[in-house]
C-alpha cells in the first residue's frame, strides 16, 4: 500500500513537470507584438528631415513665446492700472477734504500771531492756486514738448556732439577697466557677438509671434514691438561700444 501511493505521487510529479515545461516552451516561442508606429520623417531625405525639424523647433519657440505673452498680459494690465491711478491721484490731491483740512490747519498754525481772520484761508488758497498753476504749466510744457518737433541750433549740435564723444570715451574706458588683457577682452567680444546674433534671431521670431497673435490689440502689438526693438538695440549698442573699446585699447591704456 505504501509503495502504491509512492508510485502514484511520483507519476503525478512527472506529469506536472511535463505540463510546466510545455507551457514554458509555448510562451518562449510566442512572438512579441511588432511595433507598427511609423516615423513620419523616415521617408524624407536628410536635408528635408533637417528642415522639418527646424520648422518644428520654430513652431515650438513661437508657442512658448505666445504662452509667455499671455502670462505677461496680467503684468501689463497692472502697469496700465498703476499709471491710471497715479494720474488720478495727482489730479485729486487737492480735492480730498482730508488733505484740505490738513493744509488749512497747517496754514492756521503758521499765522496764529496775525490779526487777520482770513489769514489761514488766504495762505491755503495761495498754496492751492500755486500748486494748481504749477501743475497745469508742467502739463502744458510736456504736451508742447511731445507735439513740437525738435529744432536744434548748430552750436547746440556741436556741444551735443562733444558730450557724445566724451560719453563714448568714458564707456570705452569702463569696458577696458573690466579686463586684465587685450586677449581677454577679445574673447569676451566674441561671446558678446554670439549673444547679439542669437538675440537678433530670437527677436525676429518674437516679432513674428507678436504680429500673428490675434489676442493682442493694435496698441499692444505696437507697444511690445517697441520694447523688443529697444531691447535689441541696447544690446547692439553695447556690442559696438565694446568693439570700439577694443580697437582703441592701446590709446586708452596710455591715457
């Protein structure tokens, strides 16, 4: 009886082992699913693929710039609100009863020794009128300056030219003072030239992005394009000063 059960147990183990080996063999011979994904650029030539990749890169940069412009929209609105508030506060300064009361008290305390009953009010009105006249005169002068074309006399042009030359020399001396040798400044100028080239290309992309952005008004586009132009111009101006300073290295070192 004991031998029969042992034989049955042995047969059962052999059957299980055979079944497991068969399953493993079937699973090992089953082919893996093929990747049916097709690269859309695989059928293009090397030059066409490069152009397609560059186009994708430009599109991505434009999307990033547009996203940044949308994020900056709140900042620009905040600036407009601050400018409006500043103008209204300046206009309402003497219309506030609290401010008028304080000025009247200050004027009254400064003429307590006078015998005239209308002294404090007279001083307060004088201060108020003087401020209002000054404010109006300043605004008229600013408006006239903005609307009148600049006319410069020849002598003024000469003095402006002299000041510009002196300022350029100081700028060149400022740059030279930051470098220990001419070679070090040459390396810095090469890096600056690369930065200017990159900034110019980036500015073109940003300009196209601003022009194509349908969410911006005409005034907003003009404002952003102007800021972009100023930023690019400042970098180019800095590069020109640095390049001129390098040319005049020997002469400036001797001064």
